[in-house]
């Protein structure tokens, strides 16, 4: 029952590049890329909150479960 990360979908809906999101959040592109591809074991709530505020979405728009 894996967690699915739809960060790339939300970025596409908002027409935002990984570089632009990285700059707005102050998070490295490497870390965002790892998150986007699902290669991380966890995410801090404050990071998730910042992503949601920047992309104007809810955590459920980014995270899903199979």
C-alpha cells in the first residue's frame, strides 16, 4: 500500500517549474526532486505546509495512497 506523490501534477496545474518552486520554498532542487519522484521516506509537516501554500492546494492534492 504505497504512498503516491502527485507533486509533479500540482506543479503542472500551477505551471510552476521545479526551479521556481525550489526558489520560492528555499528548498534545494535535489530534495524537491527526490520528493517528486517518491524517493524519500518522509516529509515534515512544515515542508508540506509550505508546498501547499505555494501551490495553493491541500495535502491530499499532493499525497495519495494506492
